[in-house]
């Protein structure tokens, strides 16, 4: 897999699946305690929906956007998601805000998610226009298959 667009799209899928499964595991843990839990306010649910839409949209954006917009979108989206995820997961427990630290399995997923989005930022940051040109040429001209498009 040499195409950066493909690699970034795959990393967003990986991150998204970790976000989703971490939330499912957290819900199972809450439901398994038998305690009732308060429903989140509408603004919190909407904020969660917007945050989850970013990696979902980036899966397509990585494949469809031209080089400059793609690179910038990955750096910005990766930065936003990394900062929000890192802040919400690690700062409140360390600062003593609210409840005790999150479930260990949630911290495990959050660490993986933070690493994945950090890799996305790094891949986009180091992505060169030369590589993007070569990748585009490869998709148009495929001499090994005897196909040459004009």
C-alpha cells in the first residue's frame, strides 16, 4: 500500500472502529452495573455526533479530495480529533474533575485512538506533492497491465 490517500483512509477507518467499539464497551460496562445513569443533554449528544462525523467524512475525503485540500483536511481533522479525544480522556481524570478515572478498557481504546490520529497527522504533514503526482500518474497510466490512458 504505497498510496497515501489509501493509507490515510484506512487509518481513519481504524480510528473510527476504535471510537465506536470503545463506546459500545463503555455502554455495556454501565449497563452491567445495574445502576441507572443520567441521559446526556442534547448539546452533548449533538457534539458527539459532530465529532464522530469527522472521521466518517474523512474516510471519503481522503479518497476524493485533491492533494492540497486532502493534506490540509487530514491535518486539521486529525488535530481536532486528537486534541478533543486526548483532552476528554486524560485531562479530567488527572485534574480530579468529575468522576474517578474512566474504565481501563476505555483508556486503552483512547490511547490507540490518539496514536492513530497522531499517525494520520504525521502522514499528512510529511506527504509531498511529488508523491501525489506519482500516485495520480500510476492510476492513469498502467503500463504493466498494457493500459495507457490519454
